[in-house]
């Protein structure tokens, strides 16, 4: 049987306010998002989002991308690789090809 994953993408436009981070946290848990792709990330302070592991790609202009993956998310492509500044992502077993 095929696995179904909930994946979301969101431009957070540099969101740093604690209240807005709380809204993001609530959205991710309420919707049971497995992976969320974030654009316009300006900081690395995502520890308040419990149950997710965050991977960052923030450039010298202080803006970038992030991928938040549920810590209990498991499948055969569990590892994600972020390649270069274009933010493209591939499962690690495909990134080396």
C-alpha cells in the first residue's frame, strides 16, 4: 500500500515574532504536517516547534530556506539533502546520482 505524506510549503517572509512562530507551530501540529518547506527564512530558531527536525540553508544575504521534518517521520527516503542555493531537495539516495 502506498504511503501518504502531508507536505506543505510556506513563505514566512522572515517571521520572527514569537506569536507568529506559535501560529506556525499550531498549524504544523493541527494539520499533522510530515514535511514543511519554508522560504524567506532569516533565523535558525525553530526549537519551539517540538517534534520536528529543521535543516537550514541561509545565505550571506541572511535569507534562505528551511525544511522541517517530523522527527518520527519514517520511510525509505528518510534522509533529505538540500543542494546549493537553489534549495532543491532530493532524498539522499538520489542526490548522489
